[in-house]
C-alpha cells in the first residue's frame, strides 16, 4: 500500500515551507540498512580471513566464498512467492545465509582436496566425486535448517515472515546451485598441470650468481669469532654429554649406591 500511495503523495503541490516525511517501517529501513550493510561487509571480510587462515590460499578462499552469491536468487524467489517485502528482517536473513552456505562450500571443496591429494585424481574427477559424495551431508544440513524456519513463514508475521522465507528458500536453492556450480568452478579455476615454484630458485644460473656477488658487499664486515681451547672444549663436552656424566658417576660412586646415583643424575 505504501508503494501505491507514495507516488500520489509526491505529486501533491505543497505550500512553501511545508514538507512530507515518511515514518514507520520505511524510516526504520533507511536508518538501519546502512549500518547493517557495513556489518555484513565486515562479517564477509572476517569469514574470508578465517578461510584464508584454514586453507592458506586466496584463490581457494574466494572460490568457497562465491557460494554467498548463490543465496540471492533463492532469497528473491522466496520473498516473491510468499508475498513479503524486502524488510529489515529479510536483510538479517541474507546475513545469516552468508555464513550458512559457506559451510556447504567448505564441506565440498575440502573433500575434493583430500581425495585429490590421497588418490592422485584429476581435477575434474575429484570435483565430480566430491559433488556426489558430499550431496547427502549438504542436503541434510540445509534441509534441517530450512524446515526449522517454516513456522515463521506459516505465521504470516510481517516481522519474522521475510526472515523465514529468505532462509528457507535461500538454503534450498543455494544447496542445489552449490552442488552443480561449485564443482564446475573448482575444475575451471584449478588445473592438473604442476605449478612451478616461484622465487629465487627459478632464476637463471647466471642471474643468481650475479645477485649473490653483488650482495656480498652488503654483508657486515666485522665478525666476531669465538676461539675455543682444548680445556674449554672438554668442559663443554662434560657439561652437555650425558654419557660422559654417567661414566664419571660410575667411576666415583660404588656399584651398590643406586639411589645416590639416581639422585645425582636427576639433579
């Protein structure tokens, strides 16, 4: 109703120094959406660093995070079918979906990495095997979370209905898209060709020798050498060699004084 009435209100000719402002849910959305968008961006950054800490590869972390985009079609379809507007709680549902669908990507991609490393499978076969093998756990976890929010949808509450619709349809549709699209992306991003290591050791031999020669003058010129005498070497050996210490104890102590020997050793 607000969308239908607002164009008529905007077309009204108002006297000078008179304006119309909108309150209610519209005002709340304008005030809340910007802070919530910032919070969503911060949460996405935190998720990225958690994935980067776990997998230690930027490309793999971004590949897993691409599942977040697969939630948007499901969220839009859910709101359209259930007849709910895109409210503040719907935005909260999208923020929750970002963490839920990343879990599905982790389950699938991590298994593909494991079977690829252990069985030496090609990229495409590993991606297909991971999609088939991880279909059941991804389906069960997504279906359980989707069924849990059905009471919110049935209640037809303008507050919790959009949240339940976004989570339910977003999880179901993103689950299907993840099982089909993510293995394809994994096989496209990675290849079976061995990556050559980069760095100093890949440089040509002549270039590496020249770099070593030119870096010699940068080394510190003064070095302090430690001189060791025969007596100092003997003292260091006696202080650090347990066999020598045990032999010395065996010579000094009688054979029957086991308790005293253990006491000295542990001391």
